[in-house]
C-alpha cells in the first residue's frame, strides 16, 4: 500500500523519545514563515486542526497534517520524515534534543498515483 507520508528509523526513534517526554504527539507540515517548510511536532492536544488541514497519514502512530493549500502543491509527492542533528523549528518539540525533523520527498510513480486515486 502506498503511503503519502513515511518515516525513517532515525525520525521514529526521535518520535518515540518525544512521546516518553510529552505524551501523544501530532505533526503539521509548516508552510513557511518563521520555521521555513519543516515538519512541526506538537503535543497532540495543543494544536487545533481545522477544516483547512488534510490528514496525510500516521508516522509512528502519530498523525501528520498539512494545510489544504500546501497539499495541492505536494500531492504528487511522498513525504519522508527524517531526523538529523541540528536545530529545527523553534516551535517544534524536538529542539532541546539537539535534533530536527526534516521533510524529504519523492514524486510518486504513475502506478502509485493510480493506487492513491
């Protein structure tokens, strides 16, 4: 089954670390501004998801959202959430861990697009 969002082992390890500290989490793909275009991790009950957001899937049992407008630009790609050393978004939970989440992407093949449809 084709997934719109996947996760690397490194990112999954960081997600599990953050769950132990903060409890249930959620992600929202930032569309720019202060934190650039990066995956932002929040405590699940501290970020309000609205009608303007699309659930792309779950990574590590953690929901991953993106705004509908941004989704229109990214819908042809699979998002691969990774974790690397360094400082990330100042509003995202991983900052104190010395790591940051990073979105990588690849274009879906014709077969994958057909399956998603």
